[in-house]
C-alpha cells in the first residue's frame, strides 16, 4: 500500500498531498500525520470520496489507513 508522510506540514498541504496520491492510488493509501487539524481535514476529504478509514497511533503520530 502506498504511504505518504505529511508530518511537519500545515494545512492545506497534507490534504493536497492526499488528493494527489489518491488520484494515483484510488484503491487506497496510508497517510502519516502529526496533528489533529491535518487528521480532521484529511478524514473529511476522504469520507466525502467514500473511503473507509482506520486510525493507528504510532508514537506521537497518527497513521490513517484509507481503503475503498
């Protein structure tokens, strides 16, 4: 599964990276975030596209698993 790392970025950059990656990998991808704002914005974006999401805590970061 494709994985993108958006840690250290402020919005809207994490959402734009997710948008570009999901266009190349429509079956799904993993997104690593380090703040709740990015998590919430990416979650809203992907749910609007119909993706199922799971979250996993990875030390201080959150891994968002998006699948169709």
